[in-house]
């Protein structure tokens, strides 16, 4: 039994719709159980589509976000009103359309020096998200995109042990091959501690990265996440190389 569930969709929009439906179901279950829900968001093209579909579907579920706290899997080091800010992407696609309260939104401070932003981010996460047995805050869900090189969040191939083995929830990246070079990202350890990890692997050019991530002993950042964590849900578009199918 592979440590992941692979779900194939006909189009990026169908993928985004399914991810939105699944998240709303989890949020409703948490709300009915009287639990808060913490989710870390990513950026990128699929995230934009996902936020739009989630905002559309959520209109039929008044109050579903009342006890949801939004964090980020990564952020580019730039002011929050920058066109390429991951916070701005979610603000425009999801928070503003649904008028979600700022008190539930815990953005990474891209405008600060990265090291300072990392300290602030960890403090805010620890205020709201209880730690697991190893002391790592255990997010309910981490939503990841997949890069053409197999990166997730801002964890890129070829990173050194200080990145790969970082014991803190967040770390600063100064040499991202995907612009901009300076970013803040969740660590592998924080992703591993999450109760659920969903990967939205959408768009042309991801097939090779996905295949290289699924093979035993894969070396991509996504492969590392898969190898360190059970029960990952991977939602992908159809690709000629990979016959993604739902694993029963
Ligand atoms: C970022 C993202 C990054 C993204 C992937 C996929 O800040 O750039 O968090 O991890 O999710 O690169 O991006 P696309 O969906 O645009 O291919």
C-alpha cells in the first residue's frame, strides 16, 4: 500500500473543485466537533484557481471558516501588497470575497528580514497550534503545490542539511531557483508533523516531477515529504506519463 492517495482529474479546474469540496467537508466536520482547524496555504497558479473555487463553494456554507486559522507553507520575501505575494493571492482569491476576519489570518511577514520573519512566524504558529509529541506544532492540513523540479513550498532540490534537517517549524531560504530568491518556508519537519498533507500537482510540466517523486527512493523534495509522512493526498491532472488513479 503506497503511503499516498493519488487522484486524477480531467482538468485543473476539476482538480481545484475537488480539493475545495474535500476541504469544506473537513472544515464542516471540525466545526461540528467544536474544533478549530489550522491550514497552511501555498502559492502558485493552482492555488489561485483553488482559492476561487473554494470561495465559490463556500458561499453555500455560511460560517464554515469561523474557526479556521490560515497560515502559509511559504511566502516570498516581499511586502504583502506585492503582486507576487502568496498572502495577496489568498487575500484576493479567498479572504476578501468571503470577508474573512483578519484575526484568523496569520501571514508570513515577507516585508521583514527573513530571519526576523521566521521568528515571528514560529511564535504565531505556536500560539494557535498545539505541538505534537516531538514539540512541533501539528497543523491540521498543509496544502502544497508541486514545482516542475519537484519542489514543494519553498523546499527545493539540492538544498543542504541545514534546510533538509531544520528542526524549527519555519526557515528562511536565500537561494530559491524560483524567483524571488528570498523566501520563508515551512520545514520538512513541520510538514511531517501535519495531520494531513495535500499536494495539488497541476499543470503542464509536472509529470516528470511527479513520477520522480513517486518512485521508491525518489530524490525530489516531494519524494522526501512522501517518505517521511504517511497518508498524503496527491491530486493531479492527467499526464501521458503517469496514469494517476485513485488507489482504493
Ligand atoms: C511558491 C509556491 C510554490 C508553488 C509551486 C507550484 O511560493 O512559489 O508556494 O511552492 O506552489 O511552485 O506552482 P504552480 O502551481 O504555479 O506551478
